[in-house]
């Protein structure tokens, strides 16, 4: 007895044959066609327990057919395949009610597993997503790593789940957060972004939760915080790892109880926002060092998304470069293109500043070079003269056993500045860097001395009172243990 009846539509005979064989071996009854008209007739007649369809077919686009199929068979699971592996393909598939989107080429084992899950799900779970016809593509790339991001985003769009985005500086964390908002159920509400690293620590609580008149020196009037500004929409907390402990405690209360109080206020305020957080740090290490609350981490890390660095998806560089050239042409800069040699040299570079560094390079090429076609030697010269090239180039970017702390810090700072090629980082860099170095150093000393602050002070060569003040200022958790 077959496990189910599957309808397959694809104008490629080879794909139909492969799917027919694989699904038949898995115990399914399969019927296939090369056109949308036949598929529609079968579905309208009530045939099939599941549909697998390509997007582009000779007579009709599957995205136009999907709404009709869902109207007559709302519980029919539909799996969409496409060689047009863009962010908008995944979003359209989700918005039009597809159960799953698979980029071509796909893994047969994964497809069989998806078919099994779709046919075993309880009835009555049909999706109801609103259409969104915005053609602006916020994310670019066809690599397998980006396809996973697109599919995850498509599943998250109709939800309010809290998302934690991790990735190196310049990988596009805010773009992903904006995509979650702009294509999600809260798109009609505000999108409010706040960078924890750019706000003085003593002002973060006021910035997030607002303050009452007279709450502190200089508070001349009531001020709305970012939570109030984001009401009904999305609040993006960038560089969440830089949030001080007091603010972390307040944020935890919001996530647990859905309410907060302003600084200096006493009346709890109910809040209705979606939280999306981002970090370029390993927060599990920050938890071990006492810089981040473990309970808050688990509240924020409901759905983790890791954005790959550009060096892990070099096959996306041509699409990204063309995308940035098209954007700046719309802004009035001259039209440019890259020859094959130039493209290959871009692929060989390690991109410590990631996609942001590539965008800045493209803008520089368009502004400074008169020729329409950019050649390999021009790319080589530009990459060799960037500040990052002297500190990080090729295999030199790999860590070696001979690395000193000084060289590691130099490399880290070079990568950091690469993300701000055309601007400067936020003020307060000196103290932020010192804090990042002091915290792990003192934490390591305390761990080595089992929390004995006298011995840790001796190990570090500082006064005991100085160490105690540092522990308090850095909000380190000291755990005393015996050997």
C-alpha cells in the first residue's frame, strides 16, 4: 500500500525521472507532468496528497498557480523547487502558501525527509501568509550557506519568535533583521535599531526603557525609550554582548513578563514588540567570563541564525559585486563592470571586513576609476593599499603558533576598522578596547586562582583594591572554589 500519492511538475524530463524513481523507492505513488495546466487539472480534481513543483514552467509560473491550488485545496502541502535561488524566491514561496522551498540542485534524502514530514503533519495547519510584492532584494547570494538563511527566514516571517543573529562585523546582521521585519507580520509597525556598543553604558537603560522627568541629573523632561518607539513593531538590539548587567536584568524581565518600567518610573508598562538581537561575539564565552547572563541568553537564543563570513561563500561575490554596482549606478555614479581576472582576484581575497568591505571597494572603484571595465591589476592594487592588507592578507590572516598578543590585537583592530572604511567607529573606542582586554584577563586570573582575589591581584601585579574595583566595574562574577 503506497504511503501517499505525489504529483510532480517540472519541465525537465531528467528531474522528473529522478524524482519518480526516488519517491517510488520510498513507497510513494508518483504522477508527473511537464506543465502547469495538467498539474492544475489534477489538483482541481482532488488528486494527490502532496505536490512538488518547479517555479518556472512553459505555460505558467508556479507562483501564480499556488494561490489557486491553495484556494481549492487549502490543506494540500506544496513543495516548491527553483533554480532561481534568491531571497525573494524563498519569500514568495512562503507567502503563497508553500510548505517548503528547495533550491536546485537539491539533496534527494532531504527531499524525501521533507515529504515524510509534510504528509505526517496534522491536518488543518495550512499557512495563511499575506502577499508582499516588494521587489527590492535585501539579501544577495545563491551559495548553499545563504540558501539555508533564506529558508530559515521564510519560515520565521509569519512568526513573532525571538531571533539571535550571530556573525562577524560586516556580514549583514541588520539587513537580516530588517528583512524579518519588512516581510513579516509586523511590517506595518516601526523598525527600531539600537547599537549597544555605541551608547555610553550609563545611558543604555534610559535609551532602551525611557526615563521620567528628574530621574537623574539632566533629565529635564520625560523621554520615550526604544521599547516605546518600537511598540507594535520590531526592536533590533545590535551588539547585545555589550549590554551592561543592569540593563540585561531589565531586558530579562521584559522577555519574561512582557512589561518594563522607565528609569525613575514606578508603573509597569506593557510592551508588544518583537525582539531581534545580534552579536559578533561568542556569548557562551561571555557567560563563562561573567559578562552575560545565561538566563538572558536562552531567552534571546530562541531561534539562532549564523551569518557566514564572505570568505565562506566566495561564490556569492559576483552577484554581490553586480548588485552593488547597480545600486551605485542608481545613485548617479558611472556604470562599471569587472572582467574575469578582476572577479577571480576578488574571490581569492579573504575579506576580513566581509560584505561591507566589498561594498565599500565597489563604491571606491566606481568613484575613482574612469574606465568602465575594472581589471585584475586594479583590484590587486586596491586590495594591497587598503589598511587591512598590511595586517591581514592571504595566508597571513590565519593564526599561527608564533602569534603574539600584540599581533592578535592588531589583527582584530584591523578587521574592526575595515568595517568602517568610509566612516569612523562610534566614540569611546579606547575604553571599549581596554574593557574587552581587561575583562578576559582578569577573568582568566580569577579562574586560575580559583576566585582568590588576593592571589589574582598578585598574579596580575596590581593592588588588591584596584582589582576589586575592576571586578565591580566590569561586573565580573567571582566564584570561589577549593582545589
